[in-house]
């Protein structure tokens, strides 16, 4: 488990779990401050501990009913890109 964003210093918390082979990971983002109209952090959440040479697809799950993700789940990204973008 890796803490990507510290909830004590930001309005969100982000945690990432990576399997030992570094070919699968899951990220959890939480809004920890209930301020009016607060929806995102000022900076993107940068992933950690992926294999920079492996290829990954990204899929957003647990969306509200009727909402579609803006992430193209068919696109493939390198671990290097995901850890720097």
C-alpha cells in the first residue's frame, strides 16, 4: 500500500495497492473535506511503484448510476507515463 495524497495536508486522500508482480494495481480516492463545490485536488494524483516498462489500462469503477467515465479504458499507458503524468 502506498499513500499518494496525504489527507492531513489535502482535501482528498489517495491510496494505491500494487501486487508483487507489479502488473495490477488499484487506486482509491476519497474526498475528506466537505467544503461547498469541492470536487478535485489542485494537482493530479501521480501513481507510484508501477513497473515503468509494463503497459497498463486504466478503468474507472464505482461511478454514480447514469454517469460515464471520461477515461478511455481501451487506451494503454506505460508505467513510466502513469508515474509521471
